[in-house]
C-alpha cells in the first residue's frame, strides 16, 4: 500500500457529515447506543475545525463562546448539523451553567462520553467460549483449591489426599508430589484449603489435624515446610490471604473453622518474618519452626496479632475473605441465621465490630465487587442475591433464573458481570446493571449426582475452572481480537507524521510474501 493511498484514505475518512459509511458499518444494536447524538458523529476532521475556531491569535489567550456564538459558528464551520443540535451539545458541556464554554471544556466532555460508552460496551459483551475440556489430573480425591502464582506463572492444584500438582501457564502438568513426606500420616490426614502468600513467596496449607503449614517456594528443597502452626481449637476448612500492595509487610491470613469460629492473623512485618523465631530455635534455616496457637493468642509474637469472632455459633464456616476496601473480614455459612457476617476492624486494628445478613436457607458461597460495592450470594434457595454491605435488612437486587441450588458465584470484575453455577450444572452470566441473565451455558459436565464443586475464574487469562470431585474442567474464553478496530488488514511497516496535514501516514505490507513486489 503506497504512502499516497494511506494519506488519501485518512483524508476521506475525515469528510464532514454524520452519514459516512465508515462510521456505521458493522455496528450492532448494543454498539449503536447513542450513535445518533451529534457528539458521537463528529469525525477527526470535524474536531480539527472546531479546535481552530477556539484558537486565539494571541498565545496563551483562551477563547470562550456563548451558546448563541457556538450554535452559529459550529453550523458554519463544521458544515453539517442543526443549530438545535449544537445548542444541546453546548448545554451538556456547560454543566455549571456559566453561559460559556472553551475548547478544554468541550474536549473533557467528549472524552468522558467516550469513556462511558466504552464502559457500557464492556458490560454488554458476552464472552465466547472454546469447547469444554478436562485437564489430565492425577488427583485421586476431591480437588480443594486452584491458585495461580503470579511470581512464577504457574498454577497449583491440591486435593483432599494431599497431592499437590504444578501446572505451567499453558496448563501442561509439570509435576506432582505429596505435600507431606509422612506416608503413614497421609492415611489419616486431609487437606482442607490452600492459599498463596505472594508477597513472601510461600503457600499455606490447612489440614484436618488442626494445623496450618507454611511452605517456602524459594527453598532449596521443593516446598519445604518453614512454619507449622499447631494447637488450633477447630479444623480450618477455608482460608484467604491478602497483603497490602503499597506495604507488603502488612498482610492478613484469615480462616474459618468447623466450630463456627472465624480467625485471622494480621502480620505487620511479613517481609522480615511471619513469626518471631525463639532464641532456642535451631540455626538451620531449612528446619521447620513449630508455633502453638496459644502463643499467638498470648501476644508472644510481636510481628503479628490475632483477630477472631464466633458469631456463626457452631455452624461450619464455608468461606472467608478479608477485603481491604471495607477493612472487614467477610464469612458465610449454610445457616439462615448470621448467614453472612462482616467483621469490621476498629481503628486500633485489633478489635472487630460485627454486622450480619440473615438469608433464608443459607448460602453456599459469596463474592464482593469493590467498585460496585456489592456482595453476591449463592443461595441454597436457587436465588442469587446482591447486597450492599452497609444495608443488612434486605438485598438490593435478586437474580432469578436457576432451577436448583446455586453453589458458586464470582464477579467478572472488569466487565461488572457475575458468574453463577448451580447444582444442576447450569452456568449463567449476569449483567449486574440490568440484573439480567445474558448467557446460559449447559456443557457436557460429568453426570454424577453427588459432587463437590470448586469454582475459580482466572480473569487475567480468561479461564474458568470447575472441579467435579477429582475431575477438573476448563472453559477458556475465545480471543476477542476480532472486535478491535484495525486501520490495516496487514502488518504496518512504516509510520510517518505529516506536520503540514497534522496527520499520521502509515504504510502496510502488501508484498504477499514476495520480496520482488
């Protein structure tokens, strides 16, 4: 493609008028939102003309226009559009009702409009999925957790019998090994949960032996146990870990028990050490350090302190998470009393104030979206409810559509959408703004009636993992590159800027692989 042809196409693309075919081709009903508005039909050429109208011959002088001036000049300069349309545009820009606008105000308004259009477009995009596939796992028992390690770009899966599997970013199984080398103990020991401590390159694993073990990912010996926390009063069955991205020394490990207790360890010097090493401890850095829970409660360890509550009154805590934007620990049970508890940290950071939601028949899971300030709950009564964390009396929205108990929910954060998965193996995607189901997926999931399900959406990679006992299914999103706007069909080989035209000129590769072209 010649440079002259590129320049010609750029110029013709800027011709005045709202009905240029380049602007409307391939526009769907969702994408057509607001395209009839004048500000959405202005081309680059139109905006250049408008900018010149606001330019002053005196350097640094700002030109302002009244409503009448703007209506009159724009119809003459741009060459299309009515005075009424430009009057409406002026009113939208002049939100403060100053009676005048300048170029900065106009461009700020147009940029904000484009941003809002982009946000609306994201929420209406329905992902397309590749065929369901089952990963070649070696787990013999229920898969308890799937996590992604950003530091090494690996996935980890762990199952109830204690088998840890390491997967590459391409989801090729690399290796597996038992999380404990004590083979006799494995017969009587179950793994209940796994979390990644990304800021300190460790993982924590909870066991039915009322222990939490911390394994060092940088150890010479693979997954060497660095700390063993013992003496917990109940079996931890769910865990969550958070650290402050601005100060990685500050972090919180929260966990819930079968006794209904919710406990958390707030670390204050995590980069130095999670726990204080006693003077009598072995000098060998690879040796396991044993910590008793009673020591932590007594305050012996200065680099951490304990937070806890027992508002769930003996009901199994099914899920727990700490959220920094709320500065609260959120936990849930299948009970209809104190179903979801929010434990808010006081200013001292060492005490908790509790509020709770009572949800009929209880819930299986929840998720929180900090930008929308919404908690979504997976109801045993087939309903997905949306809650404002500060309003405990009733949900702000109810999503109807599942015919069986909802067992998992997770937000698609960027698009402000929500996944939900039910006991009858139906997956739904919801538009939160309109509270409507925009996609229903019923894949060829395993036929088993009784199964333990793990649901994990890796948003960064567009991968949805759903486990059925010891099977792990993967739904991967198709690439959406085809929806991106492209200026060229082939590779761009050169870009120049024409200072006279104030336009970029691009050339594309049109050789079709023939070097003589």
